[in-house]
């Protein structure tokens, strides 16, 4: 089967009736790069910058970060690389920056930490911008946004970092900046967010956790963590429509994007790109290449009428069987 899938690597990701569906990849380590390129990724939809931070014993300096980011950007250039600013807290703690809280997933994480420590944010954005010199394939993405003030403040800091570097003679351009939609409030305010930035990207792992109030890592409630929950699906659809109403592209970079059945639904909703782990790329491409956009739209209509996750699962399973 894998040999069959490998032959898809250089073929476009499009349906039988010619609808293009760009497939991007999630990365965090240099080791991911070769496999991602090998499997035909068209860009990086999520580079988790906290991963190199987790592998160190102290905060990497601006110069160390510049080198790490440069390596990623160079490896994929001219393909776009979406670098997420540090997303620590929640389940991701740096050994040299301990955060002790009763309720870490509702606590100090993601953009909340870096806006409270603008020096961390500024050093990171400066390192990203310096790394992009001469390449122009950088995109920057903000995690855990729950209100527009956070976006305005992060944009102000990013602009400041950019202006200072240009002043110092760096030959860089201001990269596209986007927001992750992974908190229910960001779904409700997706239009206001989209208006401020260049793109949206749904983090469906956290969005599912926060919509359903189910800790994504707690095995006791794992049975309730349903990425196919109708409330999740309707939220995803809402975000696509909001982004497009503002003329902005919207992707998805949670695990759901790498699920072949769900990928058909996400394509039908109108997502502009799906970003997934490299091991899902070829399977999702195979399913999309054997589908028709009109059939996927009918599938979506049916799935949106479902009242339970189980009904959605059954609908998708039947579609997968039909697709062979
Ligand atoms: C998500 O929440 O869906 C996401 C992509 O980010 P992470 O899994 O790193 O929290
Ligand atoms: Mg997340």
C-alpha cells in the first residue's frame, strides 16, 4: 500500500473534478523536514517553536533561535513556513520556566505568557525576521488568542521588531501574520480577528477540548473528546465563512486535518489548506484524488445534519468505504 501511495508524491492534490486542496505539514524538529518534503508537502502550516525550546536547558538566545529558524526556512524555501510564537503552558512546560497552576489549560499559556513577557516575544519575532532575510517564506502565527486586544498588542510588537531591524539595515519584508482559532471566543469573533490579520488557522485539538470542556490529555474523559462532535463541526464551518467574508484565507492545523474522512468535510467547508503530520499526507491526498467536490459537499450537508458524533462517524465511514 505504501509503495502505491509514494507514487502520489508529485501528483497534485486535487479532486477528480479539479478542485485543488493544498496539503501542508506540521513540523517541530529538523528531522521532520526530509520526510515532509519527500511526501510532497506544499508548505508548513504549523512549526511548533516550543519544541526546540523544550530540548534545551535555558531559553535559546536570539542568535541561537535565528539559526534554528533559518534552517527550517531554508529547508522548505520557496515553500511557506508558518512559525507559531512560543506556545508553552497547558501541558507544555519548559524545565527552566516552571509554571505551577491548578488548572493549566485555563491558565497562563500561549500568547498570554509571551505578552506578559514581551522580551520573550520580541526576541523570538526578531529571530524569525532575521532568519527570513532573502527568503521571504516566513509566516507568523499567534497561539491561544481569546480576544482582539491580544492580537492588536502582538501586531504592535511584531511591527516594532520589524521597524527596528529595518532601521538596522536588515533586508526583510513584513511577513503575513495570522491567528490560531482554538478558543470558542475566537470562533465567535472570527470576523473581527480575520479583519486584523492575514490568515486564520484553526487549532482543532484545543478547540475541541475547550468547546466540549474535555481535557485533551485526561484519559478518564477521553471517551468524551469527540473531534466529530456536531458543535465542533459547526464551529469549523463558522470560522471558514467568517474568514472568507473578510477575504482572508483559513487553514486548519489540528489532528482532524490528517483524518482522511474529515479531510473531505473540511475541503467541502472551504478550508484553503489542511496542515497535518507528515505521515498522513499521502493517505489524505489519495482520498481527495479519488473524490469529487460535489460529492464531498453532499457529504458535508449530511454530516451537518447529524446530532451526534457517532452519526458523523458512520456517515464518514460509509463515504470511505464507497471511496475504496
Ligand atoms: C491545536 O490545538 O489544534 C494545535 C494545532 O496546536 P497544539 O496541538 O500544538 O496545541
Ligand atoms: Mg493548540
